[in-house]
């Protein structure tokens, strides 16, 4: 051997170099392979002198931890940790907490007379018909999609929350209150949020009645067991509908009066949405009058804050309901139907 080539030690077990048996007993130390070299105590200078920079780079690559032995446990632990992390609900993007708004004079939650939340059929997705039979509301098809976000727990989906939704019909009337439909319960229903915080309702596009921007009411409860008492609501608010879609719908038969009413109000002048133009309440809408509209809104709910308004206005329903004499009450709702002349 040349003097600059390492020489192995001959032992009864075979040739060794720095305490390690040669993998290839018949070959020189420099020909044992990268794996052998990594396990020896050869200095960086010696390694470069023996193998050259290219082989040294390969040797460093061989330092990557093995997937056998104790490293298998480490890899499994890392994988398990990653899986556990993946199973945690991710934070959802939400611009802020949904503003608290009045439930209006027609909530049907027991806070202002009648209570639809006591009806066994109130938990339903299709809210077009009255519970247990009766009249089915007609109008342009609408699917309402709300995504609830739990702000108090890191903006995760508010799974298992119960959401009560209600709104007026194509003529501006509210079931359970308006003249002629006091015994109906259509356009009211409760859904429980899924693991993604989503609830969906099949309904019709509501009218625009005097003095108010087109809207949909809703209350959020921590769970389905809490809906028996309106004071349990952790959020009470309203969904604002876009102007362009509303104008398209109101040009159709069955929505007489809504076009004129919409022309007299704006999001900025509305006494519910006017403080910020409905910035956090204006829904995103897709679709058309024939196939129907998809109305979607992300709703941020903070259970650590005290609701600014309760479930409904309390007291007695306004005389005559939406079909009565024009008058503005303390809730900001104007109890008139879509065809009534606005108050001066």
C-alpha cells in the first residue's frame, strides 16, 4: 500500500480500521464505501483527501437519519403529531363579529307572543311550508347558506350551534303575525351547524316592505337544547340582500310593491344596516331567478361578549302586523306589507 493510504489492523476477526471491521475484507480501506466511511473517525481533511469533494457530499447526504430502529419511533411520533394537528379544525377567515340587531316584532321565538320554537317540526332545512301542513310560501327559489365562526375559540367552525332563521314572504308578510297568515308557520326553521359550522335552508327570496332594506333574520344558540328560551341566544342579527339581485327578483310577478319600496331605501339609510352599510351582513349571492339563488354569509359569533339586543322586542305585536297601518316602532321595523303606501 502507498504510505498515504490508511492501513487496516489485522485481527483474529479480520481486518479492522479504527475499531471497525471492514465490510469488504479483500479491499482497501478507501474502497469500503461511503456508509463505512461515515461511521469511522476519519477527519474532514482525511475524508476529502481520500474521496474528494463529490464523495464527501454524498457522505453528508448519508447522514440523514435512518428509518429503522429508534428513528422509526421518532418518525411515527412525528406522523402521529401531524395527523393530530390535521384533525384540529382550522381557523376560518372572518372579518369580525356579526353586529347585534333587533329581532324585530315578528320573531316567533316566544319573546313577542307566539313561539314557533316549541313546535316539534321547527328543526328543518326546507322552511317553505308551514309546520304540520298548511300553506307553502311561493316565490323565487333561494338557498340560504350561513357559516358560523366561533371567535372565542380561535375562529374555528361553530359546530353544533343551533340557528333559527325567519323572514317575510313575497308579499312582505310574516307568518304567525300578519293578517290572514296568523296560523301559518312558513319561512321559519332551525338548523344545527355541522362540523364546518354550516347551516343551509331552502326558502324563497323575501320581499322588500316599506321602510326596510331586504333582509333575513336569524338567531344563534349555543346548542339545540337552548332554543326553548330566546334569552339563550348568543347572537341576533340580519342578513342584507344585494341591490342588483333584489331588483331582478322584484321585477317578477308575485313581488308587486317591492320595486317601489326598494327605490325609497338604501343600505346607508336603512335604520338597521345604515350604521356601516351592512359591511358584515351583506350576503354574497349567485344564481338566477329560474334556477334559484344561493345566498351565503360568514357569521362571526363571540360568546364572550354580551349580546347588545335580546331575542325580540317584547310586548304586544304591532296592531295589524305587516298589513296594518304604516308606523315605525322602536325596533326599526315598519309593520306594513310590500304594497302599502309608506308613511310620510
